[in-house]
């Protein structure tokens, strides 16, 4: 079993990374393989609704989105991390996720997921809610913790002083590892994944 953790901060080893590392270490302690993926500092284009991903099987823009999409068949769970910008997830990770879920969401359907946010002081819960919406529209079980998945601090050193935030990250990882093992046990017991109806899209036009 493997979890992909995506760092949506422009700082490779900043506060968001520090939170994700706490999750990563606890997952590995619980027997779950992990990979930490940084989206980098290059601009991430937003989705232009061209529809070419249906033809190509990937996004038309060749960047970190397609790099991450190529890893999705080999993972069982996902953790998204973002700094808080104006009470929202970063524009970079928002553009990244818009395109990842639109072009490769079928590879994530049914896989457990969690969002992690990092902020200096406020806006964390709004950004957290925003990220969870990607999972809730894609049949992905959302992993919770003992508190909302947030850490506080202006530097990685300050995040490391947020004892409750770090414990929240570890509890999140324990819950994710438990659910992954439960899903695996279910498979071995012959319980198959849910079978869904053909999707019905209703436009609000009278």
C-alpha cells in the first residue's frame, strides 16, 4: 500500500513540507509506503477547458500535473498539502488540482484522501474546506483527525513547536493507515469496490 503526498507550497522544505513530513513518518511507522511530491516553483497553468485530455489521456500542458498523474495508478491514497493564501489554498495548488482531477480523476476515484494546510494564524479552515471538495466530488473517502488538519507557524521551526498541530498530523496518518489496511482486508475477504451507476449530469436549464 502506498500514499502519495503532494506539497503545494513554493517552498520545498517550508511549513507545509514540515506538516506533510509528520504525516509521512507516521504512515511509514504504520507500514504504509509513501512518496512526497513537490509541485515546484514553475508557474502552473489553470485549466482552459479545452477537453483535449479526453483525446490524449493526459493534460495538454506538459508539467507537474502530468508528472503526478503518471503516479496515480501506483498509489492507494492521497494527501494534499497547501499553505494558506488569503484564507484559501495557494493559486498554484488550486490550478494543479483543477487539472489533475479533470484529466486524471478516474485514477483517484475511491481512494482515501486528506488535505493538510499550513498558516501563520488564520484562514486555515476555509482553505481546508476548499481542498476537501476535490475529494468529495470524486467518491474519495476523506480521512479525518482529532482536529482540522492544520499546523501553525511562520517558519518550519515554529511549526515544530505546534504540538497539537503535529499530533493532528500523526493522528491523521494513523487513521489513514487503518483505513487502507481495512480496505485491503476487505478485498482479501472478497468484498469488491462499489459499482456505480452511469453518471447523470443535469443542467439547470428550464
